[in-house]
């Protein structure tokens, strides 16, 4: 990550994770729960309407993904952009992004925005994705966008993951002890 890019993310981090830089809560006798809260269903979260220039990024992403056009997907990113796909290491730069998507693109895809914000030449979109518009989301994403000197929004970072936890392999059983 370039220092400039990292500095651009600090304001977004403060917006996305307002408690990330907060001091720990004062000791009030309350203890943190060891059990994390149940995940909320993104199907219950309403979609938001994006400004047309930002919505174009999502529609172009869908088209390129469905067509398995990894070249077009890579062109949606800034030159030093990052793809952070589920279950893969980070990919940066056009060649690595094309390679990261080579084995996964080509399936139906419908993206929807749950929230967005923009400030100057930076924006972010938090969203859900599924196989078809109007159907439940099976994953979620965060796009960080940067507007270039040409006025076009491109992806600086794309992070996605599935809503369901991966299935674990069954535990190996030990052979019965011989007598």
C-alpha cells in the first residue's frame, strides 16, 4: 500500500469504524460477551441509490464479471488498486487482479449498495451481492473508489467475502484402541 493511499483510507476508516480509535470503555462492571452476536441478514438491509457515476462502476463490474472479461475487470481499478477476494491473497496491479479473477469470474452477479459516502476524489460503497437482483445476498463487499483526473471513478480497493462461514471438514476420528 502506498503511503498516499494509506493516508486516504484514514478518514474512511474513521467513518467506517468510528470506534476503531476510541479508548476502551471505562471499567463499569460490564464484561465483554465471549459469544459474538448473531450475524444480521443483509436481506433485511435496504438498498440505497448511488450517484450515476458511482453506480456505473457497479454495473460495469457486473457486466465484466458475468462475461468473464477479466481484462475489463482490471480496467475498473486504478493502477495501484487492490483486489482482496474471499479466500485468496491480496492482488495489486492489473496483471495480478486479472489473475485473481481468472478462476472465479463468469457466474451470475448482482451487486447492490447498502451505504456509500464520498468526499472529494475518494468514495466508498458498502454492499451485498448475489446471483440475481431481488434475491437474498450471499456475500458482501466494500469498494474504495478514487476519482481520476479524467473525472472517472475507479476501484482503489475491492474486498468481498461470503455471508456463510466455510464448512469445516469433519474431525478425524481416532482408530479404536486395540486390546
